[in-house]
């Protein structure tokens, strides 16, 4: 129990020291590829969110998803890339191959679909190679280029606001 707490505390400390601020310039090219990082512990309507993104114009083959859940059941069958709290080391690195592949992809847009400050989610968002990062206003503001002020449960509002501002920014 103590070691799990220490691992989480140490990973948070490493994340804070690692210059959380966005220092990459925002590219002006239109968005083609999208990465979606979802916290399944809180939000279980991942498929509905992805369907809305497809309806708004993104191609399904250009959307990649990585799901996070605090704890997965041992016999739970999962058909998509995922990781959990146990995949984060005390040095703040991710040991899960699927999460490593996701954060090394060069997405045009990363949607950080979580509103709680959870270290494993923040690490993937921070280390992602995405050109433009979007998240919730209630999460850490230093991680994203653009924040939308709504709740996680209101995924339709989030997608509507996202596309409204992507059009204003000439990203579509």
C-alpha cells in the first residue's frame, strides 16, 4: 500500500519538475490525424464520443484511441489500446507498449478527454508528440494549447465547441 502511494507521489514530483508548460509552437496545417486519450474510470461513453467525431468529418481510420482506467479486472476483455495506474513507474515513465506507441505518434490533434488531475493521464498528455492539444478547463492548464469549459458527461457540447473553435482557428 505504501509503495503504491510512494510510486504515485514520486511520479507526480517528476511530472512537476519536467517543465509542464507547452513550449511547442502550434502548426497551421489542417487536422488530419486525431488522438483521443480517454479516462474510462469516469467516462464510459467512448464509442459515442468517437461517433460524434466521425459525424463531424474526421475519418475513422485517422482516429486513434488510448483508454485509461485506474484498475482493470484480471479477466476483462479489452479490444482497444489501454493502460492503467500500474503501468506508470515511480520515475514517471510509462511501461505499457500501447501507451508508448500512442504518445510517440505525431497526431495533428490530441483530445485529452479527462477533467481530473490524474498523473498517468497527465504524463501521456505531456509527453505526446501532438501538434495541437485540447482538453478540459478543469484539468491542468499547462498541458494543453486549448481548453474547453464543460463537464466530461457532456460529450456532445465538448465536440460542438471543439469544432466551432477549430473552424475559427482554420484547423479544418
